[in-house]
C-alpha cells in the first residue's frame, strides 16, 4: 500500500495557459510579517523574536519557488522583506515599525509590481493598535499603488477585518488544524495570483480582480476546540475544496479567528472569492450558517481536566504509556510566554513523580540565568535553581528545582543552550530561549527518550502530528496562562457585541458583503 503523502508534499496542479490579454512573465514582490500575539500575555515580542529574511534567503523559504518548479519560472520574483516569529505577546511598536518601514521602502525601491504575495498570519497584535495587519496592508497598498494585484496567505486563526479585506484582492488560509498544510496554503495563494495574472483579463488592473464575499461570524473559540480532525470543523472545512471547484470561484476559506487577543476584529470569518457574485455570496453565507449553527457543537480535541485529574489518569494502575499531558495555558505556539512555572511547580510536589518510580519529561521553561548556572555546575552536579516566571509570573513565581544536571545541549537554533535537571524520575527541561517541543527529536537531542517515558508534559494545546502518534493516552490540562482555554475567565471586554460564547442569545443575519477593490458599493450592487 502506498503511504499517504504528507500535506507539505502535495502541490497545486499546473498553472493555466497564458490567455490572450494575460501576462506572460509578471513581476511579483514578496513581503509580510507573521506572528500570533496574545494580548493576555505580558510577553513583548521585540526584535529578538523575529527571523527577518530578505532577498534570495526569503525566496528560498518557499519550496514551491525552488528551481525546476513551474511557479518559479512563471514570474519574475522580487523577494523583499519578511519577518516571522514564534507566537508570543504583542509586538513592540518600534519593532513593528522597523519591519513595516523596510517593506514599504523595498516596494518603493524595487517596484512597480504586477502582483504581490503578502504573507501574513492574521493575529498579530502590536502594542497600541487594534488591527495591525490592516495597518500593514494599508501601508503596502499605498506603496504599491492601486493596480498591483495582491494575494494574501494567512493562518486560519487569523482575523479578516474590513480594512484588510479592502486593501488586498485575494485571500486564503490554512484548511488544517494542526497546520500541516501551512506551506501548501502559501503555494495556493501564489498559484491563485499567477492564475489571475495569466488569465484573459490579466493585463487589466480592474477586471483581473475577483469579487470577495465576506461574512463575519460572531463566534470566537480556542483552536483546541476547532481541530479539523474532529466534527464539526472537519465537515465545515470539507466544503471548501468543493466550493473552490465550482465555475466562477477562485477560493473559499474559513477563519476561526484568534481567541487570545482582545480586539474588535477577533471572531470567525468566511470569505469566498470569484467572478460570480451571486454564487460566491450564496456559498459564503451557506458556510457561515453552518459555522454558526454548529457553534455549541465544537468540543476540545482531547479529554480535558485539571492538572490533578490528568495526573490521576496518567498514574492510575494500567494507564497507557507514554501518557501525554498538554500544559495548554502556556502554549508558546498560541502566544503563551513559555515560562509559566505553575505546572512544573505542581509536578515537583508529587512524590510519585520524583521518587524514581516513574519517568516524566517536562517541556519546558526558559530562563537564561538558570541555564548558565546549570552549565557552570556541569553534568552530574547537584544544583538548586530558581527558574522561570521572568516574563509571566502571574500564575506562579519562579520555581525552585533541586536535582542533578542530567544533560547540557548547545546550539539549538530556537532554544539556544538547553539543560535537563533530573529530580528523581522527573526531567525538567530548561532552555535559554523560548522553544516549542513538537518533535521526538526535540527530546532525543537532550538524551531523553519519549517513547519509553511514562508521562510527557508539553506546553501545547492540540498535539502536533508526532506527539499525536506518540500518545497512548492524552489529557488536555486546563492550566492557567496567557492562552488559557477557559476564555470566559480571561476578561475579554473589547469584542464586537454578540460574540459567542461571551454572549449566547445572538441571532446574526450572516449576509455576505460582496466587494471588489476599486469598485464602489453602488457599482457592486
């Protein structure tokens, strides 16, 4: 039997032939900023949080633009500047301004462009702003001018404000959570852009623009309740390729929205783009109604419980091992600070975990000073360290760990130096910098073997594919932190009226707004 290909190995089909009136070799710029930012986390994402790629380094980030691929030779690519960060707290204004200014300067220096690939996340918060991507899109549009066709790739946990919608021409987002199709989505955005530019109206700055049917859906749920592995998200997202295949449709997308920012734009959205205004409006409204009607049916991707309840299951006689526990409140891939010590402190108080009768791996907290002290002591030394809570001390202050330096590992591009402190059978991972632990190799490089551990605790919500396959048992622990799964206790107060589950008696009309950039509402009507 042939193995199912991984999502990142599935590529778009051939581009359409260049039509009469189409562009044979358009100039296309590339730029953007990508980060998911929790406004409930005290972490501030500064310059150090971002990997900034420019020029050929940026082009090399996209495998679909590798030499030999059709998309690579279908256009003159002009990669400008792109900043990408792990999720975290809101972006420092000066950091955002520097990246924004670099993008705008690049457009003005290297333009004009026929098309532009605007690669963003959709849930970037900047201190003092309500709609950072909208602000960036307006700046990009102003620098490009009105004629450049802009195609935008986003995370499904992003938000599509009216400002963003009206500044760009083509929108698409991931269709899988976990996001196994993240690079496929970027390719789809580029494919759609090239297909429009090669089409019969490719040289016409107005007619090559599709219409967009946009429906905001007043629902805001954590990603761990909207995994596409489960219903109802699975069936909702299954509609999208079927809609996309209809004549007159370019793309169909559903955004879950970002639950851990308190901004008026945060909610779900449906956008269908194409040339058949009636069709795209009807399909956008149909999917939006599906989403709204299913709002109470979304469930967590795993059995949930308190940390104590999760541990009771993991330690019960005959419990399946390895047993995975999601420390969901401080998930750095959703915007958590990554140094909340609440869970580790509770684990250290459990004699069953520290007496050597069980092997428990705990990933992770970051603390540069604690790592340095462990390194100075050396492997095999007994140390007492205060670690963590340097950024988010809300749920629990620094945790005191007394144990043996089990391993020291240098050179990780994300974490820097990593140390493991063994307290009996409990192995606490401390990193120099923030790092999510998604892969078995993340543990193995530290001398730890997750497949033979009894319990693996990871700062995550839904499990990424390798951990999902690893887990013989799993509880999503409802722990505190900047991305607390219990949205009602976080204190949102700036959302639009009627957003579920903050308000439960809404009855939205879910009527599509159909727009095409550069055409007035009267002309659209």
